[in-house]
């Protein structure tokens, strides 16, 4: 699928927040050790807006696979802030949606599955 400058997407990210409380234990040999309990996941939705298409120019003999590899790469602005580059395949395959409602639905589903 081809995208245009100005297209907007929403990316769902999850992050595990570790609990900082140590659980202290002593094994059968009297060795004391500890572990951290698992924390809760936090979810965020980033707004992505395509602000440019990254093109490569080739001089001399270049192989066709090299030209095709970099054709569909976009510059995206994240949450109206910094820029990232993103491949077209990333937009098509990962937790990136063309509507905010679809992204929110995935977050709700992920929260229920915890």
C-alpha cells in the first residue's frame, strides 16, 4: 500500500513497569537472594504523521534489490514532536492503525488479557 504525505496513523506501545519492591528469600542452604515481582504493563498510543518520503539516489551500477529495499521508507513525526523513519512494511504489519478508535480497541483488549 502506498502512503501520502499528511497520512496519520496511531501506534500502540506497551511497557512493563517493574515493581521496585524486593522480595527477599532464603533457600535451603541458607543463601539469601531476592527477586522483583512483575509490574503492570502500561500502554501508550503515539500519533504518527507522514511528513516526507525518504529517497535514495544511486550512482553507477547498483543492483535492483538495493533500489527496491529503500523505496518505501517514510519520515514520520511522532506526537507532533521528533521525527523517525519508518518502512512501509512496519505500517502494514505492526501495531499501527489508521484510526485512533482501532488503536484504543487494541489497548482495551490487551488490558483485559492481563
